[in-house]
C-alpha cells in the first residue's frame, strides 16, 4: 500500500490512537505526522490473500497467529505505527502500553511491493522493523513480476538475503520451521518471470 502525508499540524501518538479507533481509513504514524494508507490493486490484494492462506496452512499446528493488514504494529524503539500487509506472531502476544490492540512482537512481516512502495518498504521501513527484538524474517513479494526477497536476521546488525525469481522455487523460513511455495504465493496471477541478472533495472 502507498502512503500520503496528510496536511495537518503535529499530533501526539495518543491523539493518533484515538483517531484510528474511530476511523475507517488506516493511517501510519511517525514523529507526529500521519500518513494515509491507500488501498492496494487487485493483484496486490490477491497476493496478500495467498500469503495469508499459505502461512495459515503451514502454521496450523504451531502456536502462531497470522494477521491481515488490519493489524497495527508499533516499533517501540522508533515509535512508528504502521499496518504491514501480513504479520505473524508466535507464542505469547505482546501489545503496546498506549493501545491494547497494537502488536509489538511480530516474528515475520510480509510486505507486497508496488512501484510506489518498493523503495520505502525495502529501505526506510525495513530499518524501522529491524528494531523489533522478536523480528527475524522479512518477506518482500513483488506485485508486478515474480520475485520474492527473504531477509533473515543473522545477528544484531546482520541480515542474510535470498531471492526467488521462479515459480517453482521454495522459500524456507527456518525460524518458523516452514516452507512457502512461490507458485502458491502467485496463485491465479499471470505475472512474468524476469531474469534480473540480464535485466538489473527490473529489480525494484
């Protein structure tokens, strides 16, 4: 989903939470500014649905919960409040002191990328997410072509990236003990497979 800064004065996080409870439109909050989140394209929404279905199936026997984009997450260290496309928490759920509905301990976050959000989700937003102690895995799924990036925490400041660009590939998420099929993530979508080695400008 894309975000647009709303033209209004600085508001506190407490004011933002109160507004979100009464609003039908989701907004992101950071450093006193509110950013309206636009809805996704049909392709974006289909991929989100596929990811939720596959994660739910794979985690059915595990003490994990899969959340849709309606679940707000707060990065405690930076005070970013946002709505990832998909998030997973395993074990005990922890919520923000300011709001009992805002999750603070996801282990996996999934963002579905569009041309307008790809750079933000891969850089700035990822930098925020890295401050979540429980967060170990980040999946970026492209909505314009077949490409899934998987980032796995290796240490305090180290992340290992793997990239799948073919439908017959599998994404192994060892921290959850599961594997996801790229074909199933793109189920019913006729998107191209692109050879980024020969088309480097198509990576993002």
